[in-house]
C-alpha cells in the first residue's frame, strides 16, 4: 500500500504561497513571491533527490499542475527532479480539465476520497503532493494524509495562504526526522499517527 506524503515549503508563520517566483501566485494581492530562493542549499537538493527514490506517483491540484506544466517538461533530463517528474505518473484533481498534455499525467477520478484511497491501495512507494494548497485541505479533511515533509524557512511574511487552515479535528504527528540546513531552513518529516 502506498503512503500519501504532503511536501511543502513554508515560512515560520506557515505561509506556503508563492515560494518560487515573484508572479507565481498573487491571489489576495500577495506581493512576496519568490521568498524561498535565498534559502536553497545543497542539503535541500540532496533531500529532494533522496525523496525521489520512493516516489512512485504525484498528486496535484489543477493550479499547481498548470504552473509545473509551464516549467518542468522543458527542463533537461540531466536535472534529476525534471527527469523524475517528467517520467513518473502524475494525477491531477480537477473538475475543469479533461485532457492533460504533460507526459504520464492523468485526470484523477472523482470523488476525491474514493479515488485517492484507490491510488493508495495500488502499488508501493509514496504518492507525493507538491504545493496544491486547496487539494491538501481536502486530503486532510478526508483523513488521507500519511505524512508531511516540511521545509520550514526562517522567515515571517505576515500574509499569504497557510498550509494548515483549520483542521477538522486535532491530529497527532510523530517526528521522524529533523535536519537543519546551512541557510537556517529546518527539514521536518512527520508521520500521521492516526490518533485524534
């Protein structure tokens, strides 16, 4: 059975919005896009490469899929992340897209809960969720998340979309790993214990 892991880059105050580029996600007038760039280091790159080994599928929301489609397919296979993303099956939770153009991308059947439970029961490894804030809220509400891999940045933004926007009930997590980087980012791995 596969595990579903949410992988997110966050500020200390929990903001996940617009980490990559200035114009990535300007919803709500967000003006801090690209905030994660100064904090990237070799330790984070190594952790990302290590995570690829167990990832057998990706799950994206529509907006994240479209943003990634605009970048990753054009990257060379000499980039390990590009090679893995382009070759690995990608499921997209969408009610608006019917055809996907990225190699190995498939529209996830609805309803979400049943479709993700089926994905988890088929195969081994990890289903990785990158970004996809709205989708993550739905996955949490459906009790489908098995773990979190969080890259916590030493930065306070004050505004922006948060990863945890109100859980349906308290949920215990078990710390699996905690590794600091040279730039002050703390890489945290948690398993969901199932205790509420």
